[in-house]
């Protein structure tokens, strides 16, 4: 049951992030009294040609990975704390909570590395 709730929370986080971006992606001017209703055209794909553009794309992806991993890690820490509190001295539940806490720490470390990675690449490429 807890795994199902955890999975639903993860899906909800992804959905909120994706849907919020889609909702604010297009700004339409308000129609005037004699103007036809504006049509929505999807934005055209932009090409990524220069190293700076590739780096900006990498930074955007890394920021998203960072945010998602931090949110998931926080939920994992909270779940591990819940298991610690409800274990009542059971070695099985305490070991499970320790394992979850360890993987949450790994998730935080990976998130920090994802955040720092584009800056390391920029240093090697020589692009600001």
C-alpha cells in the first residue's frame, strides 16, 4: 500500500512539473471586438548548433533532474523516518529504514552531481 502511495506521489510530481510548463508556454493576446479568435500554433523546434546552446540545454536538463531527485529524496527520507518511528524495535523494519535512508542519501549526492556537471563541462569546453 505504501509503495502505491509513493508511486502516485512521484507521478503527481512529474505531472505537476510537466503540466505547469505546458500551461505557461503560450501567451495569447486577448481578442478585441472585431478580431477573430487567435489560433494556437506549436512552437517550432530550434536547432542547437553552438557549444553554448548545447551547454544551456544540458543545464536545463540538469536542473530538472536536480529538482526531481531532491523531491524524491525528501519523500524517501520522510518514509524512512516513518519506518524508524513505527518499527517498535523490529530489526527488520529498522534495517529497511536504514536502506531507504542510504538510497535517499545516494539520490541527494546524484542530484548535486547533476547540478554541478554542466559547470564542469563548461570549464572543459571554455564556454561561460
